[in-house]
């Protein structure tokens, strides 16, 4: 992939990719996931039914939820790249947050359903059949495939700095972990402990539900204007402080907008400057921040350095 030339030698790594490049990378990695999950869903469910393994069927349903999640990501990735309009002056970046919330809800629902089904089997152990050994080979192959998919998707997500892709990558990792548990359950069943297969299915359901809750909770907070983390806020503050003409920085506030940030800040400048000179400093500070950080927009308020507004709490 050809990267755009940096605007400044000190550019933050978050701005290495244009929105179009990030969208293209997200689309490619997600389509790879679609192909893998489609194949795994068919193989796991068919073999699970034929080999009489509830754990493998549960793992196949988990792969099916991944397939649905992949299409949610593709839809969100497409819509989040739309330009700003009158109804959405900051763009449509929060489609990504909404997609992460949907992914979380999907995982939670699937996990609860799998857990309930497994508990019903555990309550009636006499109904648990002997699993065929082919189920073990399929579980092992699924484990290897899902782990490789996770590593590929996480590498892409980290490279383009997409929280939505990170969530989808860890969804793939949850599948890898579930395949490991299912494999152990099948081994137990084959060794004469039939309860271990539905127990494995129950563990998978709990893992999926827990991850769904965590993803959904984080996405909900982002939709409620959660601030950027302290490290990123400190980096933005430093960029502002290094701007020529800026004597102080206070009341810096941030909020998440998809994988981007919207911020506002008060800058302290020499009170004897003309309005035009103060405006030029504000423009320079804004451009520096938007070039070096994942900042979609920065609103700047100018205060006189020797008498900054006292009605604003210093951060």
C-alpha cells in the first residue's frame, strides 16, 4: 500500500493513512473473514450434526455470528466514509461506534443462547450421544484457521488504527479460544466422559457473552461522548503548547467520533496582539493538531495570557 507523504517529520503515527486507505484495508480484511467464516460455519455445523457433537455445533453457530458480524462491519465501514452533510456536519464516523455496539449485542445474544442450550443438555446427561472422532479433527482445523485469521485481522486493525476492526479481530480470537475448549470437550467425550461436550459448549457460550458485553459497553460509552485517553490528550496538549505564540493551554476537552476525535481548547496568547494575529495563531495551532493527531476538528478559543478567563476551570 502506498502511503501519503508526511506533512511534517514529527507527524503522529495515527495520521499515516487516509480515510480511503483505512476503508480499503478494512474492506479487504473483512472479506477475508467472510470467506473463512462461511467455510467454517458450513463444515462445523454439518460435521457437528453428523458426529453428534453439541460443542462443535455451538462453535459453528459462533462462526455464523462472525459471518453476520462481518457484514455489519462492511456496512458500517461503507457508511462511515460518507462526507459531512447538513444533518451530520462532523461526518458519519460514529457508524463505527454503532457497529461495535451491534457486534457486542450480537455476541451477547449468541452467548446466552449457547449457554442455555448447553445447560439443558447437562441437566439431562442421558440424552448426550457418543461423539465421532471426526469432530475432533474438524475442531482442531477450526482452531488453527481462526487463530491465523485473528492474527491477520488484528495486524490490519492496528496498522490502520480502527477500533471497529480491533473488535472484529478479537471476535475471531474468541472463536479460536472456543474451538480449543470444544476440542477438549470432544476429547473428554471420546474418553468416556460425555458431559464434557455440553460443558465445553457452555464455556463457549459464557466466553462469547462476556466478550459481547465488554464490546457493547465500550461502544455505548463512545456514543456518549467518552473522552480520548489521557496519553492522547497529553500529546494534543503538547502540540498546542509548542505552537509559536501560545503561552498557555487550558480547558482542553475531547470526545470520540468513531476512531477520530473532536476537541475544543482555550489558548492563552499575548493580550496586546491584534485580532488578526490571535486568529493566525489559532489557525496554526488547529492545523498542527489535525495534521499530527486523529483529530477531526478542533475548536479554538483565544484568551489573553496575562488574564485568562476565570470562568473556565483549568485542566
